[in-house]
C-alpha cells in the first residue's frame, strides 16, 4: 500500500513494537480505530493487542459496533489479547462486564 494509508500502516507497525511506552502509544493509536480504511483499523487492532495496554479497551469496545465483520473480529481479538478474557462479541456485554480503563 502506498500513499497516506501505506505510511500510516508502516507507522502503526513500528509503534506497536515499542513496549517501553506502550500506554502512551496505545493512547495515540486508538485514534486510528476511526479511520475509514478497514485494513488500517484491523492493523491498529493487531498493534493494540500486541501492546497489551488497557488504555485502549474503551475505544476497542466501541469499535465492536463496526459495520465490517473483519474489523469486529480484529477488535475482539485485540480485546482478548489485552484482557485475557474471551467474551461475547457484543459491545454491550463488554461495556457491562469490564471496569472502565480510564
């Protein structure tokens, strides 16, 4: 992928490999969950999962309502990776059962 989307995907991958500042990086990366390019949202979910920062949980739960099934699957995978819990994929269930991350 070239252009801005390609640059964004490369930046996401580089950032996700920086565990020292994981919480700060996760706070910045969650903004990419609102991008219109589904492949970037999926990549962002993978990066957030690798970082394992609980600061991303609220935004990930909101992203469970995404229109695309592949994005919802990536969001759920990131939530499982971060929380260690495999729950019902509904955002309502996650909202009710998780403490606020912030």
